[in-house]
C-alpha cells in the first residue's frame, strides 16, 4: 500500500480527510497557503515562458528548450494538484471517470519531473564535458524528440494503471462516485506490484544518471576553472540541482516518513501530511526559477528587458491618463 501511495504524492494527503476532518479555520489556512504559493509559482513560471517565447535566441538552445519543458510540466502539475487539494475539502466525492483523468495527468507530470531533471543533467554533461560534440548531439530536433520520449515514459505507468482497472473491474465502475485519491481507483495487488517495479526502475535510472553526470560536471568545472569565483558558482549550481532533485525524490519515501511520525504524533496526522505535501510537492517548484532563470545571466537579462518594457508601457499609459484627466478638468472649468 505504501508503494501505491508513493506513486501519487498530491493524492496521498487526502486519505486522511476520510477519517480526520480539519476544523474550518485550519482547513481555510491550509488551502490559502497552498493556493497562494501555487499562484505565485505559476505567475513566475508564466513570465518565464513568455520571456522564452518572445526571444528567438532561446529557441535554438537545447538547454532552454529542456528548461521550458520542466516549467510547463511544473505548471500543469501544480495546477492539477491544487485543484484536487481544494476539491478534497470542498467537493471530495465525484465520478470515478473524472477522478481517473485528474489522477492520470497528476501521475504523469509527477513521474516526469525526475526524468526531465535527468535529461537536463545529461545535456549539461555533454555541454561541459564534451563541448566540441554538443552542437552535433544536442540539436533542436533531438531535443524535442527527447521531450516527447520523456512525456511518453511518464505517461506509460499512468496508462498501465487504467488498463489494469479495465481488466479487473466492470465498466460501470467509472460511473460510480468515489473519494478521489489514488487508492480509490488503483487498489489491486497488480497496481501494487506495478508500482513497486516502476519505483525501482525510475529511482535506479535517475539517481545513477544524476550522480554520474553531476560528479563529472563538478570535477570538470573544478579542473577547468581558473578563478575561485567561477568554480564556486558552478559548485553552487550543482548543489541547487541536487537539493531540488532530493526534495522531489523524497516523495518516494514520504509516506513511510509520515507513517513513522504519525505513530509518535497521532494527533497531528493532518499537519504532518500537509507539510509533507508542501515540502516535496510545492517547494521544489520554487527552486526552478532560481536555478534556471534568475541565476542565468542570459535569461535574467531578457527578463529584465521585458520588465523594463512593461514599466515603459505602464508609464506611457499613466501619462496619457493624466493628460486626459487634466484636459477633461480644463474643459469642465471653462464651461
């Protein structure tokens, strides 16, 4: 059962709502915190996507294309997760078919994150350790093929869950009303075995890829950089990558940690699962803008130009508005 819970962290918190309901004030605070953070993160990511789309200089760089894939994945994941989180309090019971769609999208984006990070790590490894071959290997076409494969690999486990349901349940199941969380839909031993295999394969591949590429990047950057400042910047970037991945991958063992903490603090089970959801599902999405846009001088430069253009447009509008106001007051005084 823990293996199944690991597969979909955004849904894990809501199991507690069946037996332990928060009081109105606590539920309101939790939902406001989640919704506010989601709005802030998606607004920042929206500006990043707009900056990418409006500047063609990024369209031929595989690094920024892969980053946009991560940003879009994060936006979809946060959007679906927050919708389901709020619904777990406001309208927790609805048809299994609608719940299945939400679970498939949530599971796909959730499984995508570590794979996307692994793909970005491979691209950085080629750029830093094999710079002469980077242009030939990391073409735009191959980058989009990699993005397609990433989404395909993330979608396959979610579709397998649906196939298992179709094979083990009657067609009328999708017309029934359920409490929308992972175990309401996928509670057979086949789902548990599938989850265990997929978890092991994903964790093994992603961690081996990241450990190997980041160690090579770290050693190459340390050996090739002459000044201490550049070496420190490279080390900090690698460290931030590791922190982001660690927070994302903690979601695989979060149910076990929650179970251990709830055993010692049973009265705070709802708070424990809420913090687990916040730390492993929301907070890592705050790191993406810091790592890939704000600290990137090229991207930050174009973002600042976009902001300056927005300020200029707003200032021009304000000046026109003031002129119109002044003219209307002058006309009224003459009359």
